[in-house]
C-alpha cells in the first residue's frame, strides 16, 4: 500500500497529477482506485440515500447544496480512510480516482472542509446511524445472508484521550475510566451481537467505559434467540433483571482461573474449547473496525457522535464479512480438487485493507493525507 503525505496546496497541470509529486500521487491514485471499486460494488447507495433524503437540504433554499449522492460518497470515503475533515478535502484535491468516485471534477467546485463538516453534523443531528446499519443488514438479507442462529455477545473498549491539557481544559465528560485487567483505560465501550452462522453483526450498543457487560447483554440480542455465547465476563448474566424471563440457554465460558485447574483431557475442558471456538467468531468484526478501519481511538467528543460513526463502520464490516463468506471461488475449487484440500476463496479481494507486509502488527488502512 502507498502511504502518501502531502502538505500544502500544489498547482495542477490539468490532468489530475500534482506538480512536484506526480509519480507518488499517481501510485496513490492507482491504489485508491482498487479501494473505491470495492466500495462502489458493496455499499447499497440507493438504500442509504433513501434514509437521508427526507432531511437533506433542498435546492432553492439558500446556497445550492451538493447532490446527496456526492456528499454520501465523500462521507463514506472519509470513514474508510479514517480522515479528518481537512484531510478529506485534501484527498479530493490530490487524488483523481477519489474525485471520479464521488462524481466531481477538478475543473468544478469541490466540497471544502466546512461543507464536509456540515454534512457530518447533519447526520449526527438526525442520528440515522442505526437506520443506515439496518439498511445494510436488510440489503444483505435480500442477498441471502440471514440472521438465523443464536448470537454471540461481546464488548470492546474504544480509547479516548485521557489528558486534561486539551483546548477544552478537561476530559470528555461523557467518557469514563475502567480497569481492563491491570491497566486503567479511559473511553467508551461498544457492545455487539454477532450471528453464529453468518458472522454478521445484528445489534450495537454503546456506553461509557465503566458500563456493565451483563446489564447491556439483553440489548444486543435479536428476537427469538435460543442460545447465546459469551466470555467469562458474562458469568451470572441469566440471573440479571431483563434476562430472567427470557428462555435463553447461556453458553458462558468458564473463568480462566477455574479452567486452569481442570483435567486437560476431561469433558469440561473439551466443552470449554467448543465454546471458545464458537465465541472466537465475534472477534472478526472488531478486527475490521479497530485495525482495518483504524478506529481504535475515538475521533470526536461525546458518545452520540462516535456511535454514529461506529454504526456505519459496523455496516461496512458486515459488507466485507459477507463478501468473504460466499463460499469458495471457482479457481479455489479447482485447486482444492487438485491437492485434496478445501480452501475458502473470497470473491472480495480485501488486500486494499492490508499493508504490503501482511502481519497483524503491520496491518492497517492506507492513508493519503
């Protein structure tokens, strides 16, 4: 992947290649073209625009707004690349493939950082994040990816700046600190429910970091769940208010200290391994959001703004996961027949989400600002 750092404004030669950084920018444009092609084929644009259109500004009232489809694509590119508003403005000026993807030309007007900020704040004001997440799941259900089996519940911390030396002179008042093992962490907590068979997220909740996992467990269950998997932090969840009256079989992992005392060849240890193999599927959505999309730390102050962003990233993660689980490709089926092994190929090439040195430490989303 190409990591490009460009500062300031450069003159254009009219071809979309900036003077002084022509070769590097052309490489970045080629890399971005693959990313945008995948986005264009995965995201259900018509469904998302239908949710936003009722409150989007109409022409004839003040300045003529940019088309909704243009601003929605700009916003999605900003989320996928984890860019600030000025960074997104720079990307529009500097990378021609991004301009073509959103439907703009360098010879015409381009949204500045204030316009990008206003669109994001419009979404935050009307809060369609959960609705857009539902639209993505409805789009996947129409393609055969249905949530048919019991969910897996889990929670993760999203860090927030803990320093009080910012321009506000204080920490974010909506964030809290909690002890995660031995170290203390400050930020927010994200709870999700993941379907066992499809590995798609169907529910999302957020709280400050000191929120209780068990108190929020019932909020991330979909209707009709008969069996639910969780880690050791959910011990006793069935006795909590909100879960007592539900006919749910809670498959909760044993606490590590108790499991270490078990016979490694015993039945209880085997049952623990089976639970762990099922529960491990809940880690995949967090991998996309925190590592691939780079959202390991909050971008904004306040829970509502970050929840709005996380909901859209969850939808994008579902699209990528669904694309990777459609079964083996024809090429891999032929290869499996040759060497006797069945490897799950993917019609979705997600190499654009990985660096050239594809290791867990080096894996990250490419940036162009």
